[in-house]
C-alpha cells in the first residue's frame, strides 16, 4: 500500500506505489524496451536544445471508451504496465483534487518510459490544455542525493508577474533562455527527489522542470514512466 508523503493543491507524492515483484518486473520491462532520442522524429520544443538527449520508449494508452485515435498498444496490454495504470487510476480516484476524476474530468491516460542519462534535463514548462494533469513514476534501482534529476514543481503561473518584473528579452523560450516566461513563475519551488517506486501526480496548472542529471550519477540513468490524463476529445 502506497503512503502519501506530500499533498497540496495540484500536487501529490506517493511512495511505495508497487509491490516488490511488480516493481522488479516493470523495471525489467522498461529496460528491454526500444528507445529513440526525444528529437528523433522532429524537434520537440518542450525539450530545449540545451537539454541533452533524453531517450523515449514506446507509448501505451488507457482508452476504455475508444475515444482517441490511437493505433498502438492499449490497456489491457497483458504486461506489468497494466498494474501501474491500475495503481495510477486508483490514486487519482482517491485524490481527484489533483488531476481530476476519471469519466468526469479525464477520459484516458497516455504514458511512456523515459531514460535521462548524465547531462540531460527537461526545461521549465506547463503541460498543454488537452491534459487535466500528469504523473511521473520513478523506476531506477537507486538514486542518490547528489545525482541531480530532481522534479522541480512551481506554484501556478501568474501573468501579472510580468508587470512587476525587470525587463526580459522577447525570444521564444526554446531559442533563448532570456524570454519573458520566467517572470510569471515563482522563484520558490518544491524539489522532489526521484526516489525509486515514487509516484508524483501533478495538476494542470503546476509548471515544472527536471533538473539536469549530474556527472556524479556516472553510468546511473534516471528511469521513469511519465504520463498524462487526457480530456475527452
């Protein structure tokens, strides 16, 4: 049974989500998956050009009513991924204040595994309006404090902050870090360590980023499964 270690508006952190056997099986499943660079098909601008080279695995959908145009693997897959989806749905149902309620706010889930080697990161962003929220589940066998890779979660953005901030550049954020978006973000954030078997649920209004994986991590890769709660089309 998972334990809630943090719960506030638009954010929930739960430890011990899966049992030992399911966790080991899922870790092996993810390790055996195929991966491609995040920009392998086209430039995905959520990852800036200075974010290194995270690797993305195959996607899976939970789409019980067949509302989404998806041709790939879907729940039930007959694999241990189904257990993770069930656990995410259960936790979401217990805490609908974070990312909404199934069949009310969201109609499906989309998820895939990610590998973040040394030097990789994910820049500050807020998820698209087609999602009611998102989640990240950490799968590496161990992680140490000085290895980086923390998930930084910020309070909801405030457009009014632009008026009170020093002048910033006007470049698009994926071209230059000197853009106006940071003025809307609080300079106080929560840093969530990517501890193994930890699930983080995020609401739609919480900007976030993944800190760069430090050289101290060496050959240790930050392994996660990230997903989104999909609004009905």
